[in-house]
C-alpha cells in the first residue's frame, strides 16, 4: 500500500506563501495555516517514542543503534535568555522537561514524497510540531503542552554551532521558524525564553520517522461516532474513510487521521488537535503493551525504527541513555498522563496567527512549579522551603529597585507606594533598596523580577522576606536587576498578603487523560456516508 498521503486541499482562504525561516539555506515562502494540516502528524509518534524509549535494547547490538541516532546541540541561545535549572524537591528529586519537535524537513526523497511540495526539497525546515513533555520530580505524573505552530513569539539570539552564523533576536515571529535559526537548539531556546522552564533534553523526528514508527507499532486504535469520509464535493479533505466505531490505523490511514480537519467536529484546527491527542494517547497504550511482549522481533523493529527516526541532544545520544530515560518515564501510570494545548487567542494584527493568553502563562507556571495538570497531586511541601539554584547574597548586599505598579483600569496609582515599600525593605535590612520612578508598570499582583539566573537566589530571598510566593518570582529581560513591582493587590499597608493561588488547569488547555479509552471523534454530518 502506498504511504503517500492524498492532498488535504486548502480552501482559498488557506492558500498563501510560505514564511521565510531565515535559516542556513535562505528563506522560502509558505502559508502558516496550510502546514498546520500536516503539523500534528508527528506528534503521536514522537511522544510514543519517548514513552517507549528503547524497550528492545536488551536484544540488540548497542553500537549499531547508537550509530542510528543523530545528535545536535541542546540550547544555542544567549545565556541571558535561558531558564534556571529546575530545583530539587524536598526528597532531592528533580523533574524532567523534554521538548518534542516535529520537523517538516524534505531533505530526502522519502521525506519529500511523504510531505509533497516538490518545490521545497532541501529547503529550510520548520518546527511544525512542538510539545513540552514534563515528568514530575516524583515520577507520579506526566504533562504534555503542545504549542500551535502559528504562535507568535519573541525569539532569542541564536548561534549556529556548525557554521557560526548568528541569528539576531526577533519579535513576534512564528514559533515554527525557530528550527531554521541554527537547529533544534534554537527551538529549545525559544521555549525557555517564553516559559522560563528549564529544558533538559529534546527529541526531533521527521516525516519518514513517523511512518516507520507507525508501521513498527502495528496499528493504533481510533474512534469516530459515525462513518466518515474526509473529502467534500470540491475535493477538500485528507481522504480518510472509516466506519463508525473503533478501527486500528497504520501507514497511510494513520497519516490521514493525523491530518484530517474536514469532517471532524467544526472542521477547525482545534478539532484536528483533539484527534491528534486521542491518537497519541492510544499510541501510548499500544506501545506500553508492546513493551511487555517477549517477542524479540517486534521489539527489535520498534527499537530500530525509533533510533533511526530521532535526532537528540548529546545528553540522550546513546541507546543506554535512552533506555535509562525510558525507565524513568515508565514509572508514570498511563492514568496520570495529561495532554494539553497551550491556551491561545487569534492575534489582532496578523490574520491567522495566535498568541499565548493569560491562561497560557498560568499553564506554564503549573509546569514550572511541578504541579500535576490532572489535579491529583498530593499536598506538597511549600516551594518556599526549598533552597535556590544560586545562593542569595546577604540582605544588605542585594540591590532592589521598587516600582509602583498599583494603577488599575479604574484607579490611579497609589501615591508614593514605591517609596513606602522601599523604606519598608530598608528597615528589614535590604539597605540597597530604592524607589524607581522611571517607569510605572501595571500589575494586578505584586511580582519580583530578575534578569538572569545568577540573581534568582536574591529574588527568591526578597520574596520570602515579604511573604511573596515563589510563583510570583519571574525572570524578565525587561529589568536590569532584582526588581519589586508593587501590584494593585498591595495598594496600602506594610504587610503583604498573598492572594490564594489557583492551581487548577485552565479549561482552555483542553486537557485529555491518556487512559481515556472512550474518547471518540464527533463527525460532521456533511462528511458521513
């Protein structure tokens, strides 16, 4: 059976040129939305590879598998844009953060055949799938956050480790262009700048890797609530044709499922993303079944496909390291794996592009603070009780700028607030605290900001002295030193009372549990047969 997918044709509104990636071989045009129909086809496979790891490694010759793996630098951004290393919990355990990247590279005949678009053969690749996999410090739960490929983000300065080419920082660029700015290490750097989450590893896969893994697994069960054929009278659709109920798909059918938009729910990319998450969860379950088999042939095929499909950072650059990682990931029950999509809203300037919302900021905080997205965490020891990454200086050596951010939509700034709080800090021993009247930010809640990892300990010490939660301590390149922004929640008085923290996963994250075997895609009546 041919593995070449039928064209999931665009409507006129979807058509356009390809965005220049600014990469090593020069830019080339594309339409952002057009590629979204392919974007998630890698997602399930990459996640599944991570969760399975190299289950068959014990049966195989290690050097051969090691040679299959391709490696690239982990982070090629500026040091100032990098997130501080994640702290250990009270038991000395640290979370794992792994960025999963799906490349649209057409750097081989096989990739070009699967991806189509002959005119883009050998061009600059785009990171059309980006998913952050977070494994909790105690290995009891796992969270996955996917970012839409059309998200506008601020990209850091990146330096290509091979050519030495420097890509200057950019504002409001499409996130998938990061891969063309020196490699996957720039995609990692972009995520760290946006989320302030330290990323430990990355794994990248391309078109042909998806197909090889899907075939090696032997099929993934998917469900539709009615007969579906993803093709309309004008030929729009992926060509997926399934009967009502559950079907095991692989090869071309698996690709069609992963790229179907016409026929699922309202025909939007949100519906496609939901189908992708269902596929990923089912694939995880199938892979875990395979990992328990005693069939050397099947395990060998899975391990061969996985190692040939992946590009990883040096920290995962051997089969032994992947095997160790798999051992850590297998500790997480399937019932504690939560898939989410970064909350977003359409940009008001660039049509068809999206930007992170306040809910996205909250979601990133939950991941950063190692809070389970399924809401089943046991009560943890307060993060205030943990030591900082970099020890704090003595209180009288910490320079603090205090800004008045108390203005609201209905109230003017509370007069003299920065001066009052700066005086309070001096009385507490922070003798280098001064009021900063050069700027008047607007913040609903009081924040402590710091510009680089070496000042994180100082910022946390300041927050602890005032009773400000560590969740309100954040890295920001908009400040030059430790900065206290007095928010609208502290317009008066000398004692700060922290607001009650809401640690619930936002509804807009569209959370889906990996153990949900009853998930079934709703079919648009116009696409039934």
